C-alpha cells in the first residue's frame, strides 16, 4: 500500500533525556499530528523530522536506541542534525530570515550567506532521510517554512514523485518577498510540488504574483505550467481538533479548576490574551490598547481583569529577550498607573500552561483578545470559539491574522489602532447575550465542519486529483511509443506537410524577440527536413515578413508571416491571400501609443496588416490590468470594422478577422493532397491551426494546458529533438 511520508521540522514525538540519561518519549497532541492520524486508516503515515536531540551530543549507542524506538513505535524517522545545523538552519535562516521577513518585519531580518548554506544543507538532509523509506507511489507532504527547498530537491531526484507542500505562515507580498537575496531559489524549491497550500487566498495571490514577477511564469486559475508539469496553488485554512476543545467538560480536573478560578475572580469580567512570545503577536500594541480602554472607560475599573499568558520562545535570541523586558515594563507601568488596594488590572503569566489550565482560561474568559500584527492563521482564536460550550463570550480578532477570513463574526480590528481596539473591548463587555450567542454559534458550526481532519483529508484529495490531471497530460505527451507511431506514418507517406510555429516552438519564447533569431542548429535541422522532396515545410508565424525573409530566404521553405496575412511559397514572391483595408490603423495606433506611455516597458509594433501591443517586459500584474483595460476599449472601437483582438503570449494584436493560422493552413491543404500532416505550436494563436488539421493528421502543443492539440511536448528544445527524428527517416 502506498505510504504518506510527512516531512516537518519536528517529529510528532518529543524526546527528552532524564537525569538518569535515559530517553523519555511523549507523543504530540492536537494540530498536525491529529490531522495526520485521520489519514493513517487509508495510508500508512511515516514522519521525517528533527528529534530534538542533536547528533554528537550523546553517545552512538544511545542515539541508535532513540532512533530505533522512534521508528519502531512511532513510525518517525529522525533527521540527523548537529548543534551547528540547528544554530544556523533553525535559529539562523529559518527564524532570523524567513520568519521575520514573511511576517513583514524586514528590519528584524538577517541576510546571511552562511545560514543560507546551512538551510540548503539541512533541506538535503531531510531528502536523504525521506529517500530511505520512499517507494514509487508514495505521497510526500512537506510542511512549512523550514523546508521550502525540499520539494525541488525531491523533484530533481525523483521526477515522478507526488509532492505536496503546505505553508503554515503568511506568504508576503512581492514587494517584501523580493528583499530576499535567495528569492528565486525559494520559489524554484516550492515549485517542485504538485500542490502548494496556503491558509488564505491573499497568501496564494502574493505567491503567484512573486512567481510571475521573479520567475516569469504566468498562472491560470491558480495553475502554473512548470516545464512538463502542472503546479496548483490553493487555499486550505487549517482547522483544529474541534472535539478536544468542545468536550473538555467531561474532564473532572478541568471542572475543579474552573470552579476555583471563578471563585478567585470574585465576579470580575475577564479578558484573555494568550500567545507565544513573539514580536509578530502584537503584545505591546495590545497592552497599549488595553491601557487606552482603561483611560477611556473608567466605569470598568475594578470590574475587569486582563490575564496575559506568553509562552517562552527562542529564549536565547536577543530580540526575544528585549521583547520580554519591554512587556514586563508595560505590565508594571499599567498596573502601577491603575492599581488599587483591591484590584490590579493585569495578571501576567510568562510560562507554558498545561491543557487543563488553558481550557479553564478559555472557559472563564468573557473576551478573548487575539490581535497579532501578522499571523498565518492563529489557532488560539479557533480554540477559544470551540471551547464556548454555552455559546457566550466575544472574540476580538486582528484583521492581520489569517483566521479573520473564516471568523468574520468576531469583532475585527486593526491591531495598530489603539482607539478601535479599546472601543471593541468596551463593546464586547456590553454586548447583549443573544448577540454573543448568534455570533458564536455561526463560528462554531463553521469550525466544526472544517476541523483539522477535514483540512488534512481535503489537501490529500486535492493532491491526488492533481496527480490524475498530470497523468492525463502525460498520457498525451510525446513519448517513445506515440512518437514511434507518428514516425511510422511519416515513413510510409509520400507527401507531407509540416506546419511549424516559430516563437515558443522552434525557439524559446523570450521578452527580447530581437534576440530570438535562428541559430545554426535550427538552420541545419530545417535544411535536413526540406532536403527531402516529399516534405513541404512551412513556418507559420506572427512575425513580420521582413524577419522571415532575412533569416530564411534561400531555403526551400514556405513562409507565412503575420499569422497568415503574408505568404511566400517555396521561393516565390511574397503575397497576400486577401485584399485587406488598413485605414483602421490610423484610429487604433494613437490608442496603443497612449498605453505604451502609461505602461512602462511596453511597446507597440506595426505590421503590414495588424497592430500589436507587447507587454512581456512590463510589470506582470500592472500590465495584465492594462491589457484587460485596453482590450475593453478596443472591443468598442473595432465593433464595425471586421477586426478581432488576438491574445498571444503577453501581446494583444489587432487584425482582420479574415486572417488566422487556421485559414492559411486550410489554404495550403487545399493546394495539394498530403497523406501526412503535422502542426506544432505553443499558444492560443495556434489553436486555429490545430483545428484546421485533418482527423488523420497530428498536432502538438508546446507546454501543458487546455488545447485542441492531440499531443503535448514540454518545451521548444524537445520540438527540435522530435524534428531531428523525422530528419533521420529516409
């Protein structure tokens, strides 16, 4: 049975060395481990991750003992990391570069070549561990920002692997992501996946924008065509183990804790703040907002208490040491400002709490204040909602947290707006009970439907469906079997027509078409094909006739320029197959010129019978918006001119509706009987060409995506390989 191989920074098992030196193992609960356990009934689950015990820190015998227990009892394969690996890869690149940058804190971000090299090294170590257990058919699911290079490493070494990746933190906007010196390497690493998952659509949008602007790959409905594969980007908001947080009242210890705590509160309203200590959580801003609340609403003095829990994190990092000091100072200052003999407004706990205490705080708090400055999801908000078994309580939630897109019934605030947060606290404390119940019930039903089990299963289902789509493309891809059949037909034919697009087919598409000129290898290949008297070879291109004449004159080729407006048959003179009026260009030309002026790095091109606006060099997002705007304006202008707008690869071309590649192909086919017809092209302009091919002919699209072509081929270089096979037939 195929296995599910999970790669995450830490294993779902905590390993600790007791004072005696013997290891103790404790399984993780909740979160990712719970989601994965639901999948184990259909696929055995194996984990690869760091055990928490660096290699070299204990003897080899004890290290082997820990490894054997992890594998045999927990299906967990420890990745051998040294103290230096942890310091440079985890504390260094992952948490001093990626974490702050992806959370929009560039001034906390370190760009260090040594930590980057360690990040590369550790990602390769994870692959080495996965490789030990991988078998064909297994599914690999890689998790989070620690391992963004791993999908690419897997793809490079196991091309047919099924690979998913999920990012648990935000993906930043292009303007922030571009600050990363290794941005291209990170994107290429992620695009080794078949499916890339994010918590929200905003993160998907940022990722696709970065891919488009940095790598130059466009997307269609969240799908990227990467070489010979399709990569899908989609949203999968992570859920929680809902039942664990809603069924806690069956726990007698929690019931006792709740009774004791309520008695200690003596009727005061409670506001809860619970976070890991981190600068992204907005703890300082939250304290300032609470202080403003106390200033603005003195009627609540003595009647409300804020309990702040911060869980220690990265205690040896200077930034976190300073943050803890500032929080202590803020708490002391606010308490000193508002304290009375019988009341302190803030109770501050700096420690990890057991589950029973967390549930007690969730149950007893009237308001939960979750106001991070930036957060990928934030599961505290979901846990609080799930715990409100009486459908009471109010959640105040930062709009900067990914969870705000799911829990819109919370009071949504800007965490930087002290007045807004202060007013929301007051509104929450005075909210009518029926309003609390209405909001809470809606959120609870949503979270119950979309729990962590649903999250994990939906991701795996989508990943499997993506692999099926890829299998469909692969079945239609040119391979030794179907190429052999095509070559047999070619060999046994006496009259052949080869219709070949130029840009993106015979040469690689580039944003510098002036540099995409025929190289000696291409000229040699075409010479071989045209030397066979059975062959009629036609280059059917959007280029103007001057270009084709300059580079292909003197060869026994049929040349078709401007998508069929001009034609030159085997050395004859250039001519048109239709009498076309071009007066319309005087009206359209100024429009294109104005869009060139308004859209940097775009340019217009005038051909004999068409006008084109090229935006391949421009900012991708801006240009695509301008292209839609221009298309809308042009459609209105050309309505009565028998003109059409042809959308090519980052180009809009205005031309007569009488001109297209399909029409010229039918013209060539009508001139002579051919018992072998082949058409190869790469973009939407070639779909008319594919439609014109007879049923017994062959059509090949370069690249993957919806097409009328019978076959696919990944890239232009492989087109030449296929054509060279034709050249070997005599």
